[in-house]
C-alpha cells in the first residue's frame, strides 16, 4: 500500500510582474518534487530569504494554485477536496502570534468564535473539552487565558495559543512558516520542542519553514534545501547536514562550522546571490555562478534530480556513470 501522505509532483509557481499582460515573470518555485510519508515527522524546508519557502507554504495551504504540477494529499489532488474538509487536515501556524488574534477581543471569546466556525459544533461541552485538550497539548490551561486579552500574554504563550488554535480541528499537518522568528531567542527552543512533542504525542506532521540552519538541524527528521525556487537537496536531516551532497549544501555547512553544537546561537542564511530575481533562469543550475565544482555540462543543461541512497540531489555531479 502507498505510504505517502503528501506529495509535490513537478510543482511550479510563476508570478507575473507588473500588469496582467507583462512578460516579466518570477519562477518562485520550479519543479518541486518531494513526499512526506505517513509516519509523523518534522519536515523542514530551509533556504535564504526570497528562495520560495512561503510560496511553497501557500501552495500547500491552497491559498495559491500551482502554475503547473500537482500536490497530492492522501492520494487525492488537494484541489479536489472541499475547502471545509481540506482546512481540517492542513493547518497554518503564523509567523507573528500577535497578528493571529484580535487585540480587542478577550482570548476566550476568540476561541468560542473559532470553535463555532471550525468545528461547527453547537455542543458547548464538546467544544470546551476540545478547547481544553488543545490548550493542554501546548502546555497551557484555561486559567492561563481566562479574562485576558492577547497583549497580556508573552509572545511565547501567544504562539502556543496560536498552535492550540490550529489543533482544534485535529489536523494531520501543521505548516509553520518561520514560527519562531518573531520570538525572543530564549523562547524559541521551547516552541521548537513543542513541535517535536506534538509529533510524538499527537502524531502530527510538522512542515517547518526556516532560514535558520541551526534550528533546522535541531528539530528536523528530514530537510529539503531550497535555492531560488529549486529544491537542490532533500534527505534525512542528520545525513544531509553531516555529509551534504550538493555544492550549495556543502557551502552552507562550511558557513556553520559548529552546527553540531545544538545549544548554540542561530545561523541565518543570508541571501548572497548576485543575480536579481528577474534573472532567474529555468535553463541552468541555480548555483552555477557560485559553484566551485562546475562541470562543462552545467553550462548546457539544468540538472535533473538524482537519487543517492535516500537523498535526492539536483546536481550533475551525481549523474550515474559520472560527468
Ligand atoms: N504574489 C507575488 N507576486 C510576485 N512575486 C512574488 C509573489 N510572492 C512571492 N513572490 C516572489 O517570489 C520569490 C519567492 O518568494 P517567497 O516564497 O516569499 O520567498 P521566501 O519565503 O523564501 O522568502 C521572491 O522573489 C518574491 O519576491
Ligand atoms: S549542477 Fe553543476 S553548477 Fe550546479 S551545483 Fe552541480 S556541479 Fe555545480
Ligand atoms: Mg517567507
């Protein structure tokens, strides 16, 4: 039986720049292919700013449609799910918890409205028990929020609450796009630990998006590295970071010498590219201008994906039989 929960198959997203008939386009995501199996994992998409991470999150949450390709969820094209059913399966966690909640509404009022909307339950007792379960799963109690407004909670508590909100519908996947970047460094680890706890206790898949290689290493089971819209390498986290295959992943690792020190700082991937987004070319490897291992073929054709053990790498160096 197919053990695949989610699959991106040849997914492209192109944005037109300027007016409707403009020919200027940005290939924000180019031929994304990856899958997540049924066993709960933290799957991390890591990349520089502008590399296409949020576009992938939006495609996954169905707020935008692929220009080409298909996203499969439990064997069905996500576009074929009724919206009401789909949002119960894949839930977002937003970057800024202060924006998730209405500052003028008491938190319990907000949750009462959410419960009605999300669960469509008129049964108050059932609603309350769900609410309590979700709060407990993120380490909060009703007492923590009773009578309070959003600004009366810390950023960390509020992000927990925002995760509790996503849990109300008992989803299969949480899509967390830079969920700790607005939080104090001291609070970040506790939220990341919470994701791992939810994976283990609630059997949730966490689709974690970050530009911070250290947090990626800290919580991930599986990592996909994205560069200018191309997923250049994807594989089990430990293997990908300890023995990276793609020259770009190798460069990232070199720029983070003490990655193994999990307690240490954060390492942000800065956008060092010299090309402007308009020069994005679908024709050739996205790392060609910086690659120290470039071969003749790299100037002629874009590399396809090659599979090396259980890692997928988009680089000519891994062509079977050599280059
Ligand atoms: N709605 C849009 N219209 C035009 N360009 C967009 C739009 N959304 C994103 N982009 C462009 O697509 C590229 C990828 O953006 P994004 O997915 O937000 O990257 P990231 O989240 O990795 O920073 C960027 O060059 C960005 O400017
Ligand atoms: S395909 Fe060529 S240019 Fe691109 S990373 Fe591999 S060796 Fe370097
Ligand atoms: Mg983003």
